[in-house]
C-alpha cells in the first residue's frame, strides 16, 4: 500500500479537525470539539509528522498559563459567593424593569471584562432567574441580556475571554492600548443591546407572566439539577478582588510578563485555609485548555508544512489580502460563525502578525468576540445561559435567541466598522 505523502496527511488531519469544529463533532463518533482537536494532535505525532518535542513547541504555553490562571481567579470569586451576592444585590434594588435590565447588562459586562465570562454566566444565571420570578418578570429578556452583555463586555480587555488572551499574548498587544481601542465600540454595543431589549419589554407592559417551573416540579421548588449557590464569604471575595486589582495594576503599569504575574496571583489564591485546592481545580475548564493545546499542535503542523503560507499567497494572488482591515474583518466574522471564535482566531493569527499587528489584533479580538452573539452555538456563554434556564423550565430556542442575537451582532459589528473607519489615518 503506497504511503500517503506527509503534506497530504497533514491536510487530511487539519481538514478533519476543522470539519469537527464546524459540526461540533464527527458522524458516528462520541467526540466533541476538544476530543477531535486532541485526536488530531495525536495523529500528527503518531504519524511521524511532528515529534513530541516539536508538538510541545507548537503549544503557546504563555497563553495556556494565562488562561489557567484566570480560571483559578474566577473559581475563587465563584466559591466566595461573589457573583451570587452581586446578582442578589441587583434584585434588592427598588428599580423598575428597564433600569434592572440596564444594571444586569452593565454588571455582566464589567465582570466579564475582568473575569472569565463563562463563569460569570454560570454563577449568575440561576440567581437571576429566581430574581425575575420573584418580581413576576419574564426572565428571558434578562437572560439574553446576561449572555449578550457578557460576550460584549469580555471584548473590552485582553483577559475577558480565551481568544482575546491568545491574541494579546501572540501579538504582544499593549493591555492599556487595546482597552482604549475597544472601550468605545463596547460601550456603544452595550447601549444598543439595552435599546433592543427594553423596547419589547416596555411594549409588553406590566403584565405578569406565570412563573416558569421545570416539568414535573411543583411550583416553589428549586430544580433538582440546580446546585445550591455558594454562601457569600467577605474575606475570600476580598482576597480574589485584591489579586485581580493587583494584576490590573501590573498589566497597566509594569512590563512584568502577564502570564507569570497571573500565575503568581493564582498561586496566592490556591494557598487557602478554607478552599481545598481540589475544589478550586475542579472548576477549571480543563477541556478548553486541551482544546487550545490540540489546535495549537494542528495549526503548528500546517504552518511547518508550508501549506498555510502557500494558501495565504494564493489568496493574495486572488485579490484576498488578509492584511487589509476590511478583508480581515469579513474573514473573522465568517470563520467565527463557521468554526467558532477560538479556532477562527488561531487560523487567522499568522495573517495578523506584522507591522500592523495592533490594528489587526483589535479587529480579530472585537469581531471574533462580538460575532459570538449571532447564534446560541456561537459562544459558550450563550450555551451556559440557555442550558441553565432550561433546568427551570424556561426554553430559549434558537429563534428566540436570534431575534435579539442577530440584530445585536449586526449593530455591534456596524459600530466596530464605523469606529475602525474613523480611527483609520
């Protein structure tokens, strides 16, 4: 049997992995995106394309360490009851539905800019549902606000979500410089989100919906699948906030490597008299870290084979120049909705490197993140909110999400396009 040429094998593995990214799995196999990326990396090592050492060198360790460290910090805030306390504090305010909606958007965006947006949604969703039901408000607009605002808010910094961490580390973007570039579009997008949600909310009037409860559950009972929220611990929360504030100062005012500083901060939080390290580490999104490492290896093999460079040259000859801001914008939007934002960013990063890395990095970060609001599957934060709501008998199908997600995404991307056009020399 003739041997498959190495470049053909690399292309087959790469194509299979990214087909899995599009489909979310592979036919007839019990694999998710993480499993597919991991098996792709193993195939490249097992097939002799990469040695174990070459595969390891292909993994961007600083990005992995930064992502892990902020997962530890977010776990500290969750175990300290911080997110639950904030949500209950919002519920206690004597404000109307429109103002409450604005506060949910503002708080979700702010927290997601500093902490991992997925954990913010995971912790806040159950408490927000119960708060809405107590007030006899339809929870769906508030849940959509939470999901969309957490995505938008996470675009404001280079630590708000995994793809921004990757972009910041790979392109060496200045933390403060990126925040200044991103804050305008983010704030405008949040305002548009509120307008798109508050108009139908006010049109519905003060009619109180029947509180939704899970099927088979009597009214007034918590869903069996819902975990009891962590009690608020002032000391543990203060400890987490202090580490987070210290890291912000370090990122803004020093040249200390972000991954090393974050790793030290995570180590400080793991030294705890109350929270066993196993509880903290159990909240780490290990599958996401494995997904990153698998995709790093697969993309490294493609780069090393020379196929990626040939593809970029072919696109340039065809008039598709990814160094052009408008082209990169369109490619990021399309790929983010095709393969999801992290794989899309990994594919496009080589084209973003170079003299215009800051502008290209800003486009990648903003567009890949904001595109996540388009459909439920576009963002893990969306999926977390929808799944948690379902445990309360609240169904948010793709149509109901799209009625807000599509206009929010189009409006926020239009804001980014106008912002970039106005910033262009």
